[in-house]
C-alpha cells in the first residue's frame, strides 16, 4: 500500500483559474447550441420529405381531385356497346396535360368494365377504382379527344371495338383548362 494521504478534492478548484473555466463552459454551450440547431434542421428536412412522399398527389386521381382549375361538364355521356360512359370532371394538371374522370356503368347484360377498356388518345397515365376511371392525357390542340373502347375479351380481334369523341368546347369546358 501507498503511504500517501488521499488527495483533497477541494484543492483541485484552486488549480484552474476562473477564466479557463468560463472559456470551457462557453465552448461547451456553443457546441450544444450548434449541434441542437443541426439536429432540428435535420428533423425538419426529414419531416418535409416524409410529408412530400406521403401526402403529395401521387396518382392521377389525387392530381385531378387536387387540381385548382377544373370543370364539371353536364352533358358528357356516351352509350357504348350497351354501357354508359360519363365524363365527370376535366382538370388542368399543368405542363400541357389534362385530367379526365369518368364513371362507367356496367352494360345492359351486367358485364363489368375494366380499367384498360377505355383508351383516350394521348394517355400518359391512368388508374381505375370501381366504376371510376382517371386519365392524364396530353392537352388536345382543338379540344377534341378520341376515346377507344375495348370490351372484355376483344383484345386482338377488334370485333367489339367502339369509339367516341369528347368535344370539350361543346361541353362548355373553358379553353384555359385544355390548352
């Protein structure tokens, strides 16, 4: 064993001067504040990224429903091969594209419609939910959009193909939506 007496801890405070301690505390506080600001900034950037991914319009349906410029034609209905196709909404999606929302009723025989059976000319993306269909199409120069209809099971033979033309000016859709 060592014969040295225990060190008196009170004497350690007398070694460092108050200026050294103040400088060390100031440096510590500065590091804590700077690191806290960086951590908050990282949290804000992360929260903004999550918000953008989770709540931004991802599908054409979300884009159409969130559009600021839209029209709801009153007379946009077509009977095609025993079924009724109704144009519910036309929306300006920006960048030279137009959003179209359709409702498609089953035909008179009760056969359902499928999302890939409506084919508006210039379609960029589409999605279907139940009886509703949503399309993003290139904005037509003259306001007319040709829509092909393929009945279930007619791929390739084309025997039951039909078509109709959507005339946006005739339906009262303002030109600032489709130009």
